[in-house]
C-alpha cells in the first residue's frame, strides 16, 4: 500500500471512529446561565470611575469606564467631566474621602458610587535554550525560547457617595503570557502590548463580576432516549425553547413512566424553566427507579441555581417567577 492510499485509509478510519463515538454520546446543549453579582448594587444606576493609581492605573480606569458603559447596567460619568469638577471644587477622587466630602461629590457629579483603587503591572521577558540534539539525518537542533509574562496586581473599591462608606473591595491578581520558539536561532519577542492587554482585560472581567450580573455558558447533557418526543425536546432545548422542550419531555415521561432517563430529562427541563420544586421531584423519581449519584448530585445543582436566581431577583436582574 503506497503512502497516499495509507493516508486515505487512516483518514477514513478516523472519520468512522469519530462518527461512532459521536453517535454513542448522550445529546447535550449549551445553555446561557445568568450569574448574580457578588454584591448587590440595586438602586445604583450611575457610577463614576475616579483616580486609579499605579503604573497602569490610567489604562485600567479607561478600560473600566468603557466596560461599565458597554454593560448597559450603569450610566457612567464622563471622566473628563469628573476630573474638571474635582479640580474646580478641590476634591479628591482617589478614594480617601470622608463622609461629608463623599456626599458633596455625589451631589456634584450626580453619581451614587465611585470606583477607585490602584493597579500595577510587572512585565518579564525570559529567554532559554534547550540542550542540542541530533535528528535521524544527523542534523543538529537547539530550540530557542522567548516568553513574555505580564503580572497585574490591583485593588479596586466601590465607595457609596451618599454615606462615604466602602461598599466593596476586591484585590485581583491576573497573569498572562505568550511565547515564541525557533530552531537554532532566537525568535522575535512576543507582543508585549497584547500580553499586557490580556492581563488587564482579565482584571476588569473579574471586577465586573463583582458589581454586575454576568452570563456563563454550561453544557447540559441529557440521557439518551429512543422516544421521538425526547429527540424533539432536545432539538427545542438546543434552540433555547425550554417551554416547548418541557412539553415534549412530559409526553415522553407519560409514555414511559418507569424509565429513569425520562424523569431525569424532564427534571432538566423543569430546572431551566426555573420550576425548581418540580425539578427536584423529577430527579428524586429518577433516583427512586434507579438509584444513582448523578440524580442526587443534580438536586444540589438545582438548589444552587435556585439560590442564584433568588439573588438575581434581589439585584433586580430578573423578575420573580410566578
């Protein structure tokens, strides 16, 4: 068998095995889940970004201002207007404010809270070589490596401008890196700006999760079922149509009420329709038919999602389920 025929054979074999594995896998869907912020800033709809010290403080302040605006959850005070007002009134936006100053600042800029703090970045460039080695053709090789590392340490705090009290403080450490490699010569240096930008963006992402609800995507895996209603339900779920999926899973359960997978899939549909009590009952029924740690652990997931949903309601991010 020549080389091209061998390649074609292996490609077909890999394709066949992949299709077999995919057909054996349980159906799954990617689901967006809204997570609550770490602190409840309900009622605070206008925010200002004050002075952020440190060697990248200005960069962090500018990016944070943009991200707050893009979040569509806050009205953001223009930083140029903020700085002008602070200078005119001889006020300090660094965060070292007493109660009276905070109240005065809040009235002047029309904001309910102020974000301040500090952010510092350290950048390292590391170079090293591997031991020389010889390939089968007798050629010598030596790998040359260059790695750039950005380390960002920041402390950001949110100050209420009606009381002067600190509402939240977050110390954040983020590290980003990239590397280049060449054989028998030094490669070009990694893009420092891109590496630093990645670390700073991770820092802002972490802070935003503290003050505003955010979305994550999780994979929900259903149990396999040959019932057409279950297949239809999974297709609805893939489109985010969880109410329609629930109706189909209810039909599947009615058709085969002794099948634990039907109860499990029904429980998932209840869970992502935020019908938490019914979800727990369905998982318990599945476990009664066929005891499994999977069914029990899913009840814990429902309880966590229910607690998070309650916090989202308190934060005004979602309406209470009726």
